[in-house]
């Protein structure tokens, strides 16, 4: 038994000595010398520098709004009667269609009575006109024959002399005429016509309810002409101007054309941008909806000479990396135009190799090769 224990002890001792010896040898093994001058070769995306003619561009997000928002109000009181289209939110209408009627039978009867009385007044004045002013009789007779109790009053004949003016004034012809014309203007307020092609945005009353004077009945929006409100950076205004054509693109890739109608003369304090208003004609082929957002592309009619590179190729504010003799160098350039993902630059050497990707932890002198 003692012999067996002795053998185990000797075996464990030998193993321990071997482990310690191995550890000592590994620790004291000399490290291989490194070549500090040797660099790792990296591969980079490049383009050959070439100058071309470029139209400056700028792309922004804009919101569509109706060119006109109008509150439909009653100028007279009375019961609301149906028009040519339903008085319902979202209902479309065409310019000139009757939106609503306001009950006017009493006003209509009053006008008929006034015109009838005026006919009587003129019939009593015509014989005197024929005797005292025979040269003027025909025009007044024609005027009399054109008066109808259910139609608007015709235009008054031109008064050609002072005596004729005194005569018609003494017969109360002018006073009664303009009283009727005033009532005709008031009568027209009982019928509300659509001022443009549009739709009801909100409706506050219903057919059958009673409208009071100055009551807001509905809100109308114009749908045949829209405008897109686009906030842009102030520095873009150097080449963006009124009348410029603008391409608008919706999320479904429908492209719509418009023109800049006006530019705000102030900066929005919140966004530090300037609002540009783009006018758009709606039709069956291009139809924008109020409230939706579209991408607006402004393209300058002017031309600049330069090269387009990705924004990620810019180093700092005004530098790029180029590949020269297999090594990376940093060169200063001038940025002529900034677009959404692209830059237009100048100040490079024609035919040089420009690195067009973002590099991290790279210093001038780094060995590199273009990606083939």
C-alpha cells in the first residue's frame, strides 16, 4: 500500500515539474520582430475626376394646401333650401353651381311689386317725354319695353342734356330705379353660388335649418388649383426664384409639375427656413390632395462646371481623399452646390482618382488600391 502511494506521488511530481518547465519556456521565448514600416493595403471605391455641366438641384419635402379656403356665410336670414349639390362634408362642386338657396319668395314678390309700380311710373312719363323731348323719346320707349316684372332691370338710357336730367329727376324716375337695383342686389344674396371648383371641407348647418345673418354655414376649399408649401434653406435662394419650374413627386411615384408663385420674405424662427409656394393646376392626370406631403425638386436653369460626388466622400468641410501612386492623400476642394445625397465640387485635378466613400481611421500615406 505504501509503495502504491509512493508511485502516485512520484508521478504527480513529475507532471507538476513538466508543467512548470513548459510555462517557463513559453514565458521566456523571444517574440518575433515586427516590421513597423509595413502597412496593410486597403481597397477603396474611386471615380476618375471629370468636369461636366451641371444644373444645381435642391430637394425638399412640402405640404399640399388648397389655393383658397373660403367660409360660406349667410348675408340674409331665412330657411336653407337645397342647391345643385348636397350640403355634405366632402361633397365636390363645380364653379357656378348653386350651393344653397335661402327662402326668398317674400323678397321676390316685393321686387315684382316694385317693378310693376315702376312700369306705371314710366307709362305716365312717356307722353310728356314725347311732347317735350321728341328726340329722346325712342330710347326711353325702348327702356320701358325692356322692363319685365320677373327680370332684372335694364340699363338706364344715357341722359344727354341738363333739361332731360331735370325732367327724369322730377318724375322720380331715377330714385325709384336705383331703389329697385338695390333690392336686386339684396335678392341675389339669397342664392349662394360656388366661386370655384372645390369641395365642402366642413359643414355647420343642414338643409331645412334657418340661417341667420352672418352665420357660417360651411367651409369651402378650392380643388382645381393647389399650392405646395416648401421650406428651404436660405442659401438656396441665390438661384431659386419666382416662376421657376418645380417637379413634385408623391409616394406613389406620380410626378406633378408646378411653378413657384411666391417666396416668403422672412425666415421661420422655428425651422430657420424660408417658405416657397409652388402653384399646381389639378386635372385628371395630376391631382394633389390637401394635406398630403410631396417631394419637391428645384432645378436651376443656370449651369455650373464641376463634378458630382456622394456627400459621404467629403472630409471635414472642404476636403476629399484622392489616390496618388497607391497612397491616400487629402486635397482641398470647393463645394459649389449641396443636394440631398450629393455634392457638386471644383478644385480637383482633372483625371485624378477621387475616393468616393467614407473612410474611418485613415491617414494620408495609407496604402490603398481601387476596387476593380
